[in-house]
C-alpha cells in the first residue's frame, strides 16, 4: 500500500518560514519524481516544485528564490523549505510521487499552510 504522509504545515506570519516533509512508503522512492503542489480555494492544483530521481529541479516562477525542494532517498522523504512566505502562498500543499514511464502517480492527503498576520 502506497502512502505519502505530509507534515510541517501551519500558520506563519508573512516573511516567516516553514519546512514541509513528505514521508513515502510502499514505493521504490529513489525511482520517482517527487513534487509539491498547492491548491488555494477557488484555484486549480498547481505545481510548486519538483525533483527528479536524478536530482533535476523545477520551480514555479512564483516561488523561485524563496522555496527549496530536496530529497533524502535513504529516508524516503522529500522536503520543501519555504522562506519569505507571503499571504498568497496560503494553500493546501500536496506531495506527489510520479513514475511516468510506468503510468504511476500518487498523492498525499495535503497539509494546510496559512500565511497571515
């Protein structure tokens, strides 16, 4: 059974930082592209950052220079370090595991991030 379990969300003031974690089980983690997506009320789910099995990284333009994605294959965990948070970063953040060549994709349950004073 595949599980992606996010943690680290919460309420933070503008300019603050949070670190999200996603622990994966039931997959060969090192083979998967791991990503973070977010969805705000009334908006579609959108890519925030993605890291491939080979370590290539992509960011949404809106988070470049503020967010950093990383992975620890030994711990089957992907991280999203979020700095200089803005109110517009408020959303539910979802972890994603993607093995496109096999047509496999999994989602976590989401973690709420709220940026507000």
